[in-house]
C-alpha cells in the first residue's frame, strides 16, 4: 500500500532541478504547458489518491497542463468501458469495466485532439518485436519481446506515437495480452492513426528484485543500489535509454 504520507513534493522538485542542471534530464522548462493526465479511483486501496494528487502538485509547480479524474468509484485499475471485472473489484488483470473510456480520455488530453471512437482493430497490424537488442543488462528486467501496433493509415506516413507502459502484475506472464487488447488502445489507434508501442518487462525474484513485474520506479535496475548514484529516473537509466532507442527505431522505420 502506498499512502503518499511520506512524499515531499518540494524535495522532488529540487531533485528534478538538480538532475536537469547535471544534464541527466532535459530542461524543466519543457514541462511548461505539457499535457499530463492523472487518474485515480476513489476505492484505490493499493496506491491512494493522495499519491496521485501529490503527482498533480509536482507537475503543476513545473507548469504542466493537467487534467485529472478522481471521481470514479474504481479500485486500483486501468478503467475501461468494455473489459474486465466490475469497477470496484481489486483483482487481476487490474483492468476494470468502469463505464469509463480511460484510454480515450487520456489520449485526447495528451494529444490535445478530439479522437474518433474506437473501431475494430486488425490483428495483422499488431506485431511482436525482439527487445533483446535493447536490453542493457540483466537488471533492466526486460522481457524478450514487446508489441507494437501500426494501423493501416500509418504504413506509409508518419503518425503520432503513444508508449503504453503496463502496470505491476500486468506482464504477459501475469495476464497474457490483456493489457494490449483490454485497454482500448488498439481500436483508438486504428481509428485515429496512432502507433502504439507496448514495451514489456518481466518479473524476477532476485537480481533484480522485481517480483511483480513493475517498471522501475524505485531503483531495482541499478547495478549499485546506492541512492546518490541512482540513474533510473534519468536519461542514463537502463530502461529509459532502451525505450528511447525503441522510439528512434520506430521513427526511422526499423
């Protein structure tokens, strides 16, 4: 359970400013006016809404354009209008039917456009790709394969790209491809000419200690687990560098 009681936003802002001064992240001025969408369910018993609101304060202090949704009676979940158990139930795959178009509302704010409703996606447009060439080492926790969806309208022209990170306990080993199919991204991508990248990590119980298959938000990918030497939230982190390389390859058509 994460309650948010120990999160000190001012210290996080100072840390971000320090990373930017060192060149470990881009200048924070890039966040001014950037689009941030934050969802937290009223029933979330895993990561309390207080945590999401601290996130909101952080980005607000840095000038981001934020849209929030805290009114849905949801547990710890990715909310949809078509897939998963009832909205207030805490259970795998942590994708719940809340009669709420979570992926659509998030993308509309992030992209600053009104999207067409999702349509039938095409299975042939969803492809797996080899993540091993991006894997910078065992501690990165990367799975062997990721997925990418390229709609018909993007086969011969540039399109916007959305990177869809799965949550903890939402790896392929945990829930199969439910995150890919059940979140609504595919139908929106086909209807609106958006490429969607689904990178994948995997669970491990030792080196790194990542038993729930989470993306690295606490430093498990560090070779030296000493806070003053951490690079995981920066452009020197193993996972951030790998995702950046995937994005560059997609842009280059590789």
